[in-house]
């Protein structure tokens, strides 16, 4: 485990329990910023190359202790743009058991791919940074569906049990339902003030839950995506998003979200 990963876990635990006052924030902030190398990226320990994973741990820790402004932002953005330009147009699919290439999809997207999910043995859905969702047939190497439905990055996707409707969430604060059979956007939710980070179909398809960046959960009834109930988890924001993101990877349609809630419980907002 990289040192910055352990630091993030410790800082996150202290943040959730309201105990950040035990940290020397200036000293820790200085050490975290020292992980920024000449190229602008962030590494996990001395002599390691920078990568996105290390950057996430470091920046998240800096945000929690309110020292992220100490990072040299211009260098970081320049590195990000360089990496994005290298990987913007093609996707390579590989067999993890044999290491052999299954398919290469050239010029698959006009923007960097941000989310990938497998729909069937031969079809995969991709969501990019500009809000476009595409479904590709890996055997034919052709694009089956394309939906320019969102204004910002696709954060998550999930396929309904009928295998026809594909749900997607975006940084623009909306949820979309795309019909793969008609190749049309079936509906789109009202705008939320928060970025939507994850989506999960629950209660045998009767409910849809979305996680947001502030930890609020949006609960929709299937077919009524213009209206939702908001559940604020108060001091459990980080836990709420993490649990929902993890549950979204489970194939079962009914997944219990096990949260240790504060004494006030869940507050239902109008």
C-alpha cells in the first residue's frame, strides 16, 4: 500500500468523526504537496512515478484538511491535458486471463472515456467526459447506439433488467434513460444542484437511487424521473457515496446499504 493511501484512510476517518483538529494541517499539507513531481503529477512515495491513483489520494486528503490550494494547479492541469490527448480516440479491450487483445476500437469517442460497463458478452457501453454514451459491438467493432444526452462527464451507468434501457448519471446533475432498441433518449430527470456520481436500480426495478458529491441520495420511482425524494445523511456523506458506488457493482437487484448513522438518523428533505 502506498503511504498516501494510508494517509487518506486516516484523514478520512478523522474527518467523518469530526476529529481533524488532532492533525497538524500545515505540516501534513506540506508533506502531501511534496508528492508533486516536476511533470506536475503526484506520486505515492519517493522515487515513484506519478499517476492518477496517487493524485486522487493526495488531492482528496488536501481537500479534507483545506490545503488543496497549495498544489501547483497549472502544472497539474498541463499534465492532465497531455495524458488526455494521448488516450482520447481509441480503446483497447484485453482478455485479463491471457493478456491478449480482444479488439481495438479506433476513434471511438471525441472525448476521454470516463466510464465503462459490460452489457453482454459482445457489447460494452462507454460514457465520455462530454456527456456522450455509446454502445459498441466488440465482435463487429461497430457502434450500435450513440446518445448525446448530457452536458458534462458520464459518471456512472447501469442496464435495466429488460436489457433495453440504459440509465446514466452525469456531472451536470441529471439522470438519463436511453432506449437501446429505438436508439432514443427516453427521458431525463430534472437538474440537481449536486453532481450525480452513481446510479443503482433497486426494489426489483421499482426504484432508482443516485448518489451525489455531497452525500445526498436521490430516490426516484421508476417512470417518474421528473421528481425525486432527497435523503441527507448529515455526517456520513463519504460513507453514503462509497456504499452506493460499491453496491452498484453488485449484480443483485436488492442490495442493502449498511450505514452507521449519527444519532439524528436520516433526515428526509422536501
